[in-house]
C-alpha cells in the first residue's frame, strides 16, 4: 500500500492500516513456518529447526524495533517521526513475511 500523499493525519491512518495488515500476514507466515519447522524436526528426530526459527524470529524482532526506532529518531521532520517509524515496521515486516513464506514451503 502506498501512503505517500495527503495530510499528516491521512498518511498516518494509511500507514496504521498498512501496518495492521502486515502484522497479520507476519503472524500467519510465522505460524506456517513454525509448522514446517516442526515437521522437519519430526522427520529428523530433532528440535534444532524449530528452535533456530524461534531464535531468528526473536533476533529479527529486536532488530526491527531498534532499526525502526533509529529511523524515526533520525527523521528530518520531527512531526513525521512516528509515521516514519511505522512505515519502517511495515517495510521490514513485508520482507520478513516473504522470507518466512519461503521457509514454510
């Protein structure tokens, strides 16, 4: 979704809606990847795949929070910092969804 035009309020609302959709997709993609990881572990008799996926997700969530906080803090227009932070969350979230979908196959 593109949210680049309109008032600050309109763009903020658009970014919030976009973020909500990305978060739902992220939840679903992670769930599918976890199922695939558990199946791989069942096939091999181990627990490494599922544990590695959870560790990578935890690390990714920490990275996203820190990176997007930086993006907001460094934004040249302080009034738009919140929008920049949320847009960062959705951009990184979309990329993570793509990666999780690939891993879940």
